[in-house]
C-alpha cells in the first residue's frame, strides 16, 4: 500500500504602511517570535539539511543561494544578533516549523495524510513522501507533462509578465504567477535557474527507503478547492508512476510550454510532444485524469472524490469556466478583475490592476479580495473555522507531525534540538533521541503518541517505546 504523506510551505511577503521605512529582517523576526510565550531558544537542528545533494545521484559543489547567503552575512554583520537568532526557528505545538527566511516569514506545515488536514494548514510549495524504489528518471518522465499543465487547475492568476532579470511588464492576464520564472527542466537550485522539477535530495526521512519530492512550480493558492486538487491530483499521479501506469507523454520543450500555456487564459494553446502530437493544457490533464480513473478508482474515499472533482473541473474549464469562481484562483481573480475593468472602463495595462492582483492574496480579512468573497459565502470550503483552529493547536494525529507537536506541548523545556525526523531531548546519550526517520505507519504513529501522551517524562516515554518496539521484533 502506498504511504501518502504531504506537506506545503508558504513564504509570506511582509510590509508596514504605518512607518516611512521598515527592516524586513527585524519585522520578520518579531512576527515569528510573537508566537513565543517566553524568550527564544535555539532548538532547530540544521545538521540534517543539505541542499547540495541532487536526486540524480551527485552532489553539486555550489549553489547561487550560497553566494547570496554569503552576501547576506556580510550585509548583516552589523546587526546585534547571530544567524540563529535571526532565523528564530520555531517548532509549533501543531508540529509545524515557523521561521524567518532572512527577509520574510516562512511556515512549513506538519506532515499530513489527508487533504482536509492539509487545507486546515494552508501553504504553497508542495512536498511528497516518495519511495526510493521508484527510479528518479521515472518520476521525471511521469511528472513533467503533468506539472507543466497543472496550472490550469492550480494557477493563482497574474496580471502582466516578468522574468528573473527584468521587472514587471503590465499587460495581459495569465494563469500562473510562477511560470515566468521557470528556466530549466531539472535542477537543484531554487533561487536562480529555477527548475520545473526540483532535484534536491533532502528526504528528511530514512534515505535508504524514501525521497522527498519538493516542488517549487506551484503558486500560492487562496482557494481551498485549488489546493486540494493541486496536491491531491499530484498524489494520484505519483501513485500512477509507482504502478508504471502514467500516460506515455514526453514534451518537446517543457520550459517553453509552461510559459505558453500560462499566457493563454483562453486555454486554446497546444504544446508539442516529441512524437509530434499536440495537446492543450486541459487535454494533457484529461489524459492523466483518465489514466488515474482507470487505475485508481475505488482505492479509497479521498481518491474517488479527487477523480470526480478533477474530471468535472476539466469539463467546466472547457465549457463554462466561470462556474469555478470561488474554486480555482486564476478563474476567480480573472472574474474579479474583468468586473472591475468593465465598471471603471480600464485596460489590462492599467497599473491599478497590479495592486488589485496583490490585494487578492492579502491575508488581512478587512482588505483581502479573496477573503472578502469567502466572507460573503462565495468560496468553496472543505474546512471550517473550527477545524482550522484545531489545526493551529494540534497537528494530525496520524503523522509524525502531530507527534512532534505533542512533544513541544508536553516537554518543551526538555527538548535540546529538533529536526523533521528526530527530536533530541536533554542528555547526551543516544537513548534520549526519538528517531522518526521511518515512523510513517498511522497505527505506529498513534501508538507512539499514546506513549508520549501518558508518560511523565521523555525518558519514560522513550524507554516504554523502545520496550514495545523490541517486543515486536
């Protein structure tokens, strides 16, 4: 049985309109630390992080971000705090990671097993637990056409165009915010020469068994429905690849194609495959949807829901897209902006639209355009305010994210360091470490959480857990 785990990350832009000048580093630090009830203590363990490992089987000697980090270090040398103080890395009571990524706050959700748990968290970059038994070239072949065309359901919409080395050019509307910045098919870098499929080999799990698929091509969605489809359909495609049942598709020029498809909101553009066939974005998605329906229908309730909604969404995109207002971001934003253009008698090149584009994503309930629609009941929701409040307090009960959060809740003062796959409690012995590198089975997670919920101390919990594990062996 496939082990489905996923998580998403969001980088938040930060600004203030009540002061003439602001320092984004300090503002981000203060925002992150506002979560603390006591002073900040360094606990996140960076030893397990190595962005230079490439899933294609080699290690890169340097990344563009290395040079930028050096520049940041020189620029920040005058500041009265250390690198770790600046990062302000926190693990929250729900098992999430919240930190200052130099000039902006970033939130990484706990690991989730269901879409409902994931949507209660909110996020952007999507991550998936994948068996290392699946050859990486098979992932590339199976995913590339899907990711290039996924923007028809997951794009957040954008006014104008831009590129890495050039500024924003006002003008026509497009599907995706990220498509303009895709510059390579594959690559380990994430800040320059951005790839459609990121090859960073940083599993945050047992390296012999698993890999982490880290995708940076996705937009920041506001619509819960779009996020559910984005992550859910990707999970289905990964299942297809694992079974050797993905459609046989090989795009001729994926980097060109992702931009061409994004810049055609009429969805008429077709892109060429190496065998000469041509398909639109909706047609490519339909091929994947049909393959998933044939192979995965009846697997579980969530998969069946996804297959139904995926197919219905593609049908509406082809025939009546504005029924998807409140469900897909690029459709919703287009509808809002076109309404505004008609009322104000403006063109797509008016600079006012760039401001409204940003306001669509504003997370201030009193200013955000999408949140205004949601408050009016015009946005589809899988979650409720109550489930979101619960997700803020507690992580999923069937993943190690929930277990990590439980340890923060119960034994925060006894945690020496943490990373995604390990918690080191006070003490120098290996016995004081909870290793979660292979703790993915939901029943195992619940049993371990039960032990830590009832124990008087981490030492008691670890001793009991080791005893149970030894007994099973």
